[in-house]
C-alpha cells in the first residue's frame, strides 16, 4: 500500500497511484535495433516527427 503523507489541513492524502497495464511479449527488436530505437518492443516504439 502507498505511504500516506501528512499535510496541515489534509487527512492522510495519497500523492499518486500508477497504473501499468499488463503487456504480452510478442516480438522484440535485435539488440542493435533496440539500442538505436530506445526500446526492445516494437509496440512501444513511437518516433518523433
């Protein structure tokens, strides 16, 4: 469970909660291509225009 922080005027607020959806392993780039593109997974590759 996330740690609660105490601030005057607030009752045990939680700063943030991350949601990371599950990802299936489908395919992967070669080592050289992954280093060049910054990701091992083609589904995550989003080149800047």
